DNA sequence: CCCACTAACGCAAATTATTTGCAATAGCAA
DNA sequence: TTGCTATTGCAAATAATTTGCGTTAGTGGG
C-alpha cells in the first residue's frame, strides 16, 4: 500500500529562499542600471552567484522571473494616509497610485505581470489594491461615513484609469480623477 | 535649403509586404497547432520561407512579432448587430466581445499586446473597440435615442470588465453586464 | 542525534537561438 | 533606364538554453 503521507513536498528551507532572494536582488540591481540589454539570465545568474541552469529550472523563462520581481515591487510600502474624509483619502491614494504605476518603471511592472501566464501574480496586483481601498473604507466607516463597496471602487475608479493607462498611455489630470470619485460617491 | 523630399523613407513595396504576410501567416499556422514550444523564430522563419535574420532585423524579438499578429487578430470582423435599441445592441456587442477576449487565445492576444513596449499596438485595441461602440451609438442616434459618450462607455462598461478579466481572469455573467449597462444608461 | 531520502544546485557538454559581416536583390525616385 | 539604398539571404561567430550527472543540503523518520 502506498503511503502518501510520506510524500516529500516542496522545500522552502533556507537555501532555496536564499537563492531566490539573491536572484531577485540581482534583477533589481541590473534593472537599476537601466540597460535593458544586460538583463539576461546569464547576467542575473552571474551577479546572484548562481549558475544559469538554476534559474532556468526554477523560473523557466526571463519573463516569469521578471513577473515575480515586478509583483514584489508593486506591493504597497505604506498604508494610505489619513486626510480626514473618505473623499480626500480616496483622491490622495488614487493620485499616488497612478503616479506610481504610470512612471516608466511602474508601467513596465504592470505590463510585465500581465505578460506572463501566471494568474497568481496578476491576482496579487488586485489584492494589493483592494487591501489599500479597504483600509480607506474602514477608516471612513469608523468616522461614521457611508462608503461604496470595494468592488464599486475598482469598477468605477481604478479600472477606468488603469485601462486607459495600459492601452492609451493616458495620464489622468486632477479634474478627471475628481469627476470619477464624485460620480462614485453620488450614486455608488 | 534642405530638400527633405529626397529622403528615401521606408519601403512598403511588394517584397516587404510579402515577407510580412508570409511571416504573420506562419505564426498563425504554428499557433493553430497549439504547441507553444515550437513557436520560435527559427521555426517561423522556416515555415515562412525566409531566413531567421530577416525576422530578427525587422521585428527584433518574438514578443514584438506576436504582438503585431495579435493586434491583427483582434480587429473586429463585422459591425455590431442591430437589435432595435441601444441597450440591446450594447449588451449583445459587449457579450460577444467578452466572449472573444476571454477565450484562451483571446486572453493571450490581449496580454501579448500589452506585454510589448509598442504603444501603437496597444492604442489600436482601444481604437477598434471605440469604432464598434461608435457604430452602435450612431445607429441609436439615428433612431432618435440619446446615448452616452463613447468615453463613458469605455470607462463604465469596457474598462471594468477588461480589468477584471486581465487581473482576475474573472468572467462576467449576464446580470453583471446588465447592471453595468443600466447604471451607464441611468446616469450616463 | 543520526540516517535515509530526494529536492535543489553546480558544472560542463550538447543543442539551439541570436547577432553580425558581406554580398546580392529589388523597391523607389530622378 | 539608372543610381541609390532598404531589405534580404547566407554563413560564421557569439550567446543563450537545455540536459545529463555528480554533489550538496533540507526534511522526516527512527
């Protein structure tokens, strides 16, 4: 009888984690130098102190590796600031979010994540966004404000802006953002 | 006085166009076979009857070539059907549009276009969409209906659905589409 | 604590993809 | 036509990717 419990699953132990960290870090360092020509798997392996075959076996392609790194970089580094009202919080947050993802490296990160067939990474982007939005919503509710659902905020604020950013490289100005936010608040 | 007219620009003439058509066709044929492993530049060149270096020089990378082919495939092949009212036309059109881009090859096409830093191709996607939407709008106006702006339709109908499709692989059901359309019509 | 097991890695050879120099072809304008 | 050069084919040189094999190092069981 086959003892399935003995199956020795994946191995998140020390060395694997170390290799991953070194490789990710090497990618960031080479990206920081700006020369996209040198962003190759052999170059990354060299800087990370591993052999190229290690990267090929763990990540498969450069695109997948870059996707993983991009998702890490897209993780918000701080909670949305508090400006005293839901409207002000939301406008301030979406402005800084758009500023981040509309920069050249920011746009590239979004596109890099979308480029690869790895649903996990793509979902993570929305998860991060929704977490930030929920933080703003909960703060507003604590103040006694009534706020639209998180999904509504994605549909009517984030989605239109990201859609135009991705497909038209179109940057929203302040009135455009306020229009979207106010439309959301008026009949959310 | 510099005579700029003498500058010998690019050359859209017979042979170039022929090579491009042959290469694009070769990509489609190999894609149709489903084996993504064989979708390489040497394989494409072989089937198209050109040398690999020709593809490398004209397209640079496989991703760019695939992006060009994907945009061609995303071109609508027919005008939106007429169901007698703006609401019905819009629902029917967005349903078939989502059905197309949510299929495995459809999703891959969208992602392939977004993956490459070629604004022209990304804009083309929105241009196609806007053309279809405008056709529906003009037909409705000819009937005497008042219709929302094309931009509003992108913001409140297309963008939310495509956003969730790209980031969450989320397929809308019929009520979800009707809700978006009706919200658009009520206060567009 | 020690041992067996095997996932993950390093190394190097083999394969495959990409780049590049040079010659030939063919679109375009005068 | 004729000259000009963008574009291609060909082949050699370079670089990237795959693969087989031996070794290292987590992990679980005794």
